[in-house]
C-alpha cells in the first residue's frame, strides 16, 4: 500500500510490506526549503526504518539544590500561633534562613592598647526552594509503612492536656515554590498520621499540615468545624488566588464537607477517602451497643478486632515490597513484614481506649448527620476515593450517592482495598490527584504550568502494572538516523534540546503511543507531552467501575487537552510535544485504511513551530494494524471451528449442510 501527503513543501512516500510478521518501511523525502527538519520513525514489532535530515525555512531550570529545613507550626483551639524553626534558623521576610553561629577567635589589637576577641561576621544563607521537579524524580512513596505509623503513634499519643492542633510532618520537606496548602483531617484515630505513606510525595507539591486531636480531647464536632474553618479562612486571606485542599479520611471526610458547606465562596478542593457520611448504614451498627456493655478487662481486644475490620493487614504489609520482584522473594518479604507488624498493634489500645472509643462513636454519629444535612450547600470540587473491601462502611454505595448529591464530584473506586485506604498498598495519593486533574496552584487549572512530571515510582507502576502486557506483546523497536546518515537502534538521532514537535499518524487505537512515551523516558529521560482529545479530560470516557484507569494514567504521563494555547505554552517552555493531526478518526480507522492519513488541509502546527524555532520530527509506525489483522483472523477461525463443532449437520428445516460449505 502506498500513500503520499504533502506538508508545507515536504513530500513523504511510505511503502509497507508484510510477510510472516517481518515488516519493512521505505521512506523517500524531497527537500524543498532551507533549514532542517529531523525525521524520526518509531517502530512497533519487528520493523526497519530510516531517519533523514532535510532543509526547511529558517523562519521556522533544572532543579535547584535546596537545603533541608525542619519547620513545625502548632496552633491550638484557644487561638494564637507558635512557629518552631530548627535550631540555628530564623525567618527573614517570611523565608527560613540559616544563621551561622558566631565564632570566637584569638584576641586582636584594635588600637589604643585595647584587645578584643575576633568575632566572625554573621552570614545569612537563604534556603533555595525548587521551582520545578526533574523527570523521574524520587517521590519516596513506599519507603514508609504502617509500622512507621504505629511507631510514630507511640510518641504522639502521650497526653499533654492540650487541645486540637496542626503540625507539619518533618519528612514532607520543602515544597515547590507557589505550592498550595493541604490540610489533612484524620479519621477516628485522630492522630493526624494517616498520610504517613504519602508525606514525601505530597511534600513536594503541597504545604502539608495535619490535624492532631489528642486521645482524651472531647471537643464537639461543631468546635472542630470552627477550628478548621478558622484555619481555612486565614489561609485564604493570605493567598486568595490559591486553592486549599482538604483531605478527609473517614470521620475527616465529614469534617471537610461541613467546612466546605459553611464556606462556599472559598476555593476548596475536597479529597474524601471512604467518608463516614454513611455511618448510619455501617455494617458494624449492631455491635456498637455491645461495646458499651463490654467489661474493661475485655476492651484490650477491641482495637485488635477494629484493626482487622478497618484495613487489610496483607495490603498494609505489602506497601514497601517491589511489584517487580519474583513471587518467591515477595512472599519472603511479606512473611518478614507481617510478624513485625502484628506486635505493634498493641498500641491501638492506647490510641483508642474505651472511653475515647465510645466518645468517637458519638462524634461520628453527629458528624454524619451534620454533613449530610448540608450537602446541598457544598460548592467545592470533590474527589471521593472508595474502597471495595471496606468492612466498616458501605463506601462504594456511598460514593455513588455523593456523586449524585454533590454538584461537582467525581469518584475513583479501589476494589481491592479496605477502609484504611491511605495506609494500604496501592497508588500514591499525589498520583491520584494528578491523574484526576485536581492539582492546580491557582483558581483555574493550567494543564502546562500545573503539570508535575512523573516520578520514578509512577513510571515503574504505569509501564509494569498498567501497560505491562501490551508492552510485552508489542516488543516495539525504535530506530533513528544520526547526522552522518547511520541508522542506529534507539533515539540517539532525536534532539535532546527542545522545543521539539513530534508529528505522526495513529495506528489502530493508538497503541504505539505507550511505547513511544516509555522509550523517551527510559532512554533519554525526556517527558513527551501528548496533545490528547478533550473527551479524555471531561470524564466521559471513564469506565462504569470508576477505577483509576488508563485515561487517568495518560494525564499523569503528560497528556494535555488539544488547544492552541497549550501547544503555544509547551513550545515556549522548550518541551517535547507529541501531535497526531489525524486525531481519533485516524486511530479508529476502518479496514483498508491502514497507513492512511486523515490530516486537515491547513497544518497550523507548522506555523506555531516556526514561531518558536522548533524542530519538527515527522514519524511513522508500522506493524500494529498488520498484527491486528492476523490476530483477528485467528480469532475468527477459532470461532468458526467451535461453531462448526456445535452445529448439527442437518437443520430442522430439512436443508443439508456440509461443514466445508461454511469454510468456503
């Protein structure tokens, strides 16, 4: 099959030949203008291709190193702030500054027979705050586990007689410049440590503060609402253009909804993990009267039972185990983690003593009623995370109800997780926020300016767990041509410096996209931003199960909605951009339309690329459509073979059929 398409003076002719899965690609390019365009051909399956340079018209911050500084700000219900900085630190114009200690040296003569000790001048060294993250940065997800949660709980539950307060986790580190504030509202434990698995990744993108409710505190629900509300209003007054994130876990979900209902004019983004708004329909309701009558001697067993009801111990112990490991090694590590986890559960009886448990159950009841009566007043963006194996609350059904009751709500289900979703093995909360397009630093989402590059952990999960089977089945090969005309395996012929515009055509369903993005990240550590169909970002392509799926991962890996302004912003920031002018029509082509272009007559991307002096890289891919044809033929032959075996040779109407007739 031949096809020819002219792109602003560039004539490209492609011929593909298929025999026994061995494919070849021949390209002829006719240069017209002056300047250079680099042709790059990524290939699927066993392919051969060439990359050619030809002329065209010439009209066409790395992460800063920062010093770690601990900051903790505690705030009580009684009012007043207290800021605690690390030793040797002060604040200058609102920024932490490290001050060198005065050093006393030898005595020196200052004249008139006077001797004074030598004192070195004080130096102020300002901490550097990063403005960008590197591609494949280390987000630290999976380095902490439930064991760390229980160990930290021993220290934080020590009674001090104080009221509820905020604290900043030390391991969150310093966030990016201009990051929004994230307030974590805990569940029934009240510790504020429920995000301990996510502190490190979240600490790069947010100013994280966690609410701690002491074990013996008896502040009513309305008092907690006012406390959180005061903090939200204060943050909004200091940064009115930034959104404020409220992450509510179980009981904290009710608290977040109540605050949002009372403050409809503040830009809030709510992330609710198994919210306790369904507490009235809890599976444990018949057991609550028994807890009140239970003797104190038996209460020590209740926290153990609750720990198994609320979460999955296996998934908790799997948090820091690599998915890539062989099953035998994973089983060995799991067998080591579980025995180390179980003895630590004894601290649960100190976290939730009997009087506190009974108080928390009353608090849950009032919180659920308060939040449910005010759902109509919630104007904020809401993301509900629901577990499929929640043995404490009917979270999946509640997520559907909230999705119908709230004005701006989306749901993501996690069918294999329990009630303590944020403490179990799975996906980082930051990844979920990015994949659902909930991360922004201003009132309006900017798909380019607000984009956070994928971390190393996200890269491994996406291409091992999500795209893994497709990658193994395709076995894609990339070839490129160097400046001297030598064809090499890999992407050495593609420019490292942007702006670069990759322009190509879609194969069947666009499966070549995953191999292309993965190879750029793996070989060149370059993020390729795909210009994607807007339907992906409108939520209409979500599956019926509302699981965190492929469309969400496309956003995590750099996809942005197709729009001239997004292309303008990407090229102006010297990014690598992936564009398919044929769009969805090309990816959903009919039989007989293989390797056929469906491009518009006016190629406006050339004008945009010329404005920024971008390198245009037209590319093509072969193999996917041909393999799909062969696979479909095999499936049809298998189906007809099964059908022939099941059909009687003589039909009821009296006609005689021979099996060979159906084959011909």
